[in-house]
C-alpha cells in the first residue's frame, strides 16, 4: 500500500477515515487520495416479495438484525449484552445475525459468544444464520425493526449491511465512530462505541416507533441519484488523474 500511494497518480479510498489512516501510517504519499460518496443503491429484484423466508429461518415477526462477519472488531458481544436486557422485557423479540462465523485470528471468539447466549437462555432468541443467499438476507432486512452496526472499525462508512439498509429505507442503529459519521445524512441513530446501555436504549426506542415506509419507486429513484453522484465523483477523479503530468524520466 505504501508503494501504491507513492507511485500512483490517484488512489480511490472508501472513506475519509481511510484517507486519514493512510496519511497517519503511510509515509511518502504523493498520490491524490480521492474519496467517493455513498452509493447505496437497491437492486430492483430486492422489492419482489418472497413469502416464507422468515419461516425458513425460524424468524418471528419482530426482530433486529446484524449482518457482519463474526470478527472481534464487529463487537457482537456489545449487541448481545444490549439484547439481553431487551429480551427480559419482551418475550418475543429476536436478534437475527447473518455473516461468516469463522475468524482464524481469534478461533475462540465465536464459541465464546455461543456460550454467552447459552448461559443467558438466549440461544433461541438470537438467530445466528451464518452465510445465507443474498436475496434471503435482503428479505429479512426489509422487515427488521432496525439494522444494527456495532463495529469499532470499518473501511466503508457503515459497512455494506448499513449501505443496503439505507438503500431499502430501513432504520439503522450505528456505532458513533468517525467513519460512520460520514453518512450521518442517512443514519437513523448513533450510539457511543461499546456503550451497552446506550445501544439498549436505542433499540428500545426503535421498538416503539412505527416502521418507516418509503415506496419502492422512491427508493429506486434515491438509489439512482446516489449512483449518479458516485459516478460523477469517480469520473472527476479520473479526469484529474489524466490531466496530471507523469514524473520526469518516466
């Protein structure tokens, strides 16, 4: 990466936070570090009704959702502790988790999460589905109370799951870290990183709110607008790069 930012004319970065990290950790940057706006764009087939998906995975009518790999940095443990409090007051609420459950760097992390769920009688309330087909994930996402993102580090603002949720008009509850603040225009609620009490309160408040409704036509139009802005920013970076003179002797 150090070679890339010293030899390329332009490097496209996924966020301003990534730019800041590059400047902090990579010496000798000569490239322009260009960022692109959020491109939260739904696919048209995401709005096709798919009855039976919730039943297929044992998911009830009221649930929150997390779609992250089970890495330590994603802080599922914070979400599980907050949900534990929520579950005491509501006997039906569920937390649905999708994503890869393996992390070779911390092989004991996921088993530790399962142990916590078992010891607190939450195994049936927290539905860990692993990797499932994308259209099944989207069908579940569309009907969740909110998409939760507890991560302490992510390269893309909000991560891909929050991007999908925004494209679908789904409520989001997101950790308040600098990279996630870059999409504050679209995020519903922030909570302080690793603050179990604040996340619990945000989830409890979301349960009291009606599910937001935005028509498919409106969501598709918003997606096209964001895609256009993304493309214009990418094209502008390409034009700037093409206009730069190569270093002397090359």
